DNA sequence: CTACTTGCAAATGCTTTGCAGGAGA
DNA sequence: TCTCCTGCAAAGCATTTGCAAGTAG
């Protein structure tokens, strides 16, 4: 998706939620779009000096309520944020238990269909109305397997 | 698994970790075994009056390090604990976004195999050494769909 | 006996909130 | 101009930790 189209769609979401698309919110959306993986608040503050921590929390929360951003839980105490799947496409996560980094990964269409069928079966058996799913792989990423660099943020 | 066999296996895990199997730890293990779903600390403290909160946190942590208990993250801020899959069998979770309750669910062997193949493909493509996975369904449980009861703990 | 456990209370650290000034429409 | 947004500082809250007394082995 082009940057223009991305901003248009986020802007629409915000308007629906009666919120403004301010410079800082644009900045956050572009950062998340460029990262291609979920970012933690410390990571965001580290690359964008000058942002107030509370404003980042508040704006990510606003963007989440508007449906443009999603909050994901990794292997540590930090929340991470990524663009909503409607903007990035459906994907899953590789969570490195060494450096705590989360990487996006997509399944082939065939495997994703198989997964959906499995989930339908499970939900139906429990009379559960499923709205979304989360599939994470925990392990060691290529970087950490190659050389011990220690955990980052 | 019988209660005796369960305690034997937990005891072995604790011995390996050079920890003792005290009365409170037995109590926690039996509670988790009887619940059949992950429990939060508030839930545990609610049903077991007299336990010190800090001791519950510490003992669940000890049991987790020993490999007898697993900590899982739901849809709210509370951590939940369940017996390790080695004791309960591999399973996944239905997370109700209304009452926050987590329910265990198993996939059929066929679907579980399909899932494993999909994960292998994804891990290999990213040179990721996968150690475990987490598959959660988010939605509304049967109880909450039937009648609005409001979120519990 | 010696080391691990427990309970209480205080501390920790991510996240949220109150408030006063600034900016979008 | 009116409402929303921002930054700073202070507060919230689940979780962790220090310490002294209790207990397993």
C-alpha cells in the first residue's frame, strides 16, 4: 500500500472515531508501517526523540480504538504495537525468546485455510463465536542463533 | 492422570530444580488441575483465602521454573497460570473478550498435524528455531453470548 | 542445624491520568 | 473559538523484593 493510501485509510478511521489526524499520529503510523514488525514504546521513544511518553501511549491507544493499530503481547513486559491487519494483511508472529524481538510471518494460503478449518472446528465444538485468532511461534531467531548478542529492547 | 501421579511428577520437577514440594505448592497444583483452565491470581486468592499474594506469585514462579506450570497471557492485565502441557496434554485457548475467561480446547490430531506443518514452513522460511507455539481464539463464549452477565475476574 | 518458605509491607516499573498551555478545523 | 491534543508530573496497579520468623529435611 502507498503511503498516501495508508494515511487516507487511517484518517478515515480516525474521523469515524471523531479524532484528529495530528502530526504525531502520522509520525507513529509511518514508523509502524516502516518497521514491518511490532514495536515497543521504548523502541519508539528511542528512534523518535522528543516525543512525550504519555502522548505516545495516548496516541497509540487512540489509534487502536479507531481500529488502525493493534496492541500485541510479546515475551516480556512491554506492549508492542503494529498496524491493524486490515492495513498490513493477515499475518502471524515469530517471538524470539532471547532478544524479545517479534517478526512478522505469513502462512501460505493453503496452510492458512487449513488453520481456519481447524479453528472453526474448535470454536463450533465449544459454541464459541470466534472473532479473531493469534498464532505465535516462540523460539530463537536467526540472529540470536548465529551470535549471542544479548537481548535488546 | 491420577492425583498421585500428578503430584509425583510435579515433585520430581521440583527436586530437579532443587526446590521443596510444600503444602501451599501442592494446594496450587491441585487447584490448577481441578480448574481445567488458566486461573488468574485474583481468582486463586478468591477461592483460597489465607494465602499471601506474594507467596502465590512466588510459588507459581517457582513451579514455572521447575517446568510444572505455565504462565499465559489473556485479554486483560492479569497473568494466568495453568499446568504444563506435559501434565495436561497439548491444547489451545478460547479467550472470551467479554468475561475475560480462558477455556482450554484441543484440535483433532489431523488438524494439529496440519498446524505443525504450517508452522514448520513458516519457521524454516525465516531460519527461526521454533520451540513452542501459542494459538488462541478471541471471541465471545457461549455463556456471554447467551446472557449479558458482565466481566468477572 | 542449615537452607528454603512464608507473610507482611515496601518498592518497582509499565502504563494511565490530571492539569495547563498549544494546536487543529 | 471551541474542542481536541500535547507535555510534564503525579498517580495506579499488577507484580516483585527485603526482611524476619517459620518449617522441611
